[in-house]
């Protein structure tokens, strides 16, 4: 449908006033794009912005890794997006958004089957697929940083393919299947809310990353003979800082784009997203400053990401004050989580991916059950606003189930790949660096690096 008008208020003004756009469908010289086309345009633009996250993740992971592994990080992030795209087209989208089979898995639309590009529905399907495809790439690429510096490149390709094809789409079906009008997943039916993916995307990537880090094992020299964790600094905090800013920007496409509708709710979602990021930075910086006497930059940068991950589930349902509190708590939480995983669990995660995405994704999903406010977003009301414990219990159940699925699925994937081709490079190759041994290239050819230790 295309709307036209002869005179009077514009369509945008009419919509703002709450007038029916059909009132402006008379013949005339001026033509307006239909609301359906507007939604399609907004969703596509948001998807393109989310794709830019791959650049942000690449810079963050590269900067927090050692220089001798920089090329390997670059290649893995490309693989994640390529693998995610291809597998999501072949099977992942069908499992996630196909006709629901009892609310547990999709079973239609493999490889774009049944999509008619000549129809409005078919055209929307392509747009919606692309938007969801970049989300799949995001979930897959979270794993890269946690296994950096010691993983076979061929093994990583296989794990990325399997995560994109099966692990991510199945739990996604449980929560988001109704978004494409093919039924509802079983967690949706319970009233579980994850608006933009704190659990569906981020915690899935984070728990798969934990499984991978456990199976691959720590980097050589990470833990001393007495078990004490040794810090292995990244080589370029400038890259990391730039990467976090890129992710921060792209997150507006991530959260605001999840409306798939060009309407007035975008402002609230953007405000909540931004406030949580700022509060996350403050929370993490203050916590590590009080704990160590120094405002550590890498921990502070991860605080921004923690705030963003934490608010993603509830960015449509919480007030700006709620978003600020969630972001602040996520920033504090990520510091203690990084230290606990590194020093107590002795799991080597060079970039803090498990803490930022797994732990804070779980936490942010849970917070919806507390901070969902009346008058914002959906009809959900959290415990702090008189909604009772019911929503909190459902959020806890959903976050646990999705997390358990991702962790067990990640363990199976990495164990299978380990049995088939092995996941760990040789010790001598790890010491020399994966750039030369796995790729035959250097990120900084002609430079020499010396340590200050």
C-alpha cells in the first residue's frame, strides 16, 4: 500500500497525532511509503548497524590478545560472520523461526524454501532473515576471545559452524519463534521476556565460550605451579577502546532494531541502552579502583559492555532509572566475575567474554523480573512494581534453561571437534604465535616487540 495526499498535514504528522493514515490515501502528487515499507527499511538499517559489531568485537579481542596472535583473531572473526551467515541460511533460520514443533524446534524454511520474493511477505522474510543473521554472527563471535591464543584454526571453523547451525537457533526458537509468526516457543508461552537478546544471544555465546575455554585449557604460563593466576596483558588497549566504542554504537541497532518497527519506542530503548552503558563503565571502574588502587582501563571498558549486555533483555520494559541501576550493577558484577573465573575457577578467558556475556547476560535477563515497569514496553510488571514473584521465577527458569542448553551444547561441540581433529595447537606453535604457525602471516610485519616485564 502507498499513501498519498493532496494537502494538509504530512503523513508523519498524522501518525504523530494518532490519525489513521488511510485518511491521507486520496489521489495527489505527493506519495508516502507505507508503514510496512518503513518498518522494513528501519529493520534493514538496524541490521547493517549490527553487522558493524563484528568490527568492534574484532578490535576488542585483538587488543586484549598478544601481538603474535592478532592475525588469528582477525581470521576467526571473519569466520564467525561467514559461518553464521551460511549456516543460518541453510538450517539455522529454519530451526529458529520455522513452524514450531511443540514449541521446541522449527522445521520449515530450510535454505529459503517457500519464500516468494514477489510477495510482501517474502520480501519481509528476507529482511527479517538478514536482521537475525547478524545476531547469529554476534553469538558465534563471542566464543572467539575466550579461546584466543591456543586453538587450532580448523577446529575453530568447525565449532563456529556447529554453534551457528544448532546451538544458537534451538534456544532462540524457545524464546523468539513468534517474531516471524510461525507459532511460539515454549519459554515464550510461559511469559519469558528477552527483548533483544541478553540470554538468547549474549548468554548463549558466553556459556559456549566457557565450555570452549574449559575444553581447550589455559594458555601456557597462565597459571603458575602453585595455581596462582598470572596476568597476560593484551598488546593494544587503543584497539580495545575503539572496539568498545564501535560496539556501543552498534548496540543501538541491536536493541532499537529489535522492535522491527519504526515507531516512538525507539527513543526509550536508545536512552535505556546508553544509560546502562555509562553506568556499567562507572560501576566497573569504581569497583576495580577500590579493589586494586588503580582505575584499570580493560576492566572499565568491559564495564561498558557489561552494562549493554545487562540491559539488552529489558531495554523495552524498564524505565531509564531501572536501566541505569541494571547497568551499574552489571559493571560491578563483571569485575568480581572476571576475577572469580580467572583466579578461583582457573578458567583462562583472555578477554572476559564469559563474564561480560554469560554472567551479565544471565543477570540482565533476571533483572527484567524485578525492574519491568508499568507503562513501559510490554504488559510485564516486575517484582519491584508490584508484579509479584511470578515474572522473576519465569525469568530465572528461562535464563537457567538457555544457559544450560548453551553450556552443554558447547561442551558437546568442542568435545566432538577435539575427538575428530583436536582443538589445541602444539606447545611450540603456541609459544611462537598462531599468526605465523597457523596463517603464515604477521599483523605487524617489520616490527619487533619487547616486553617491559
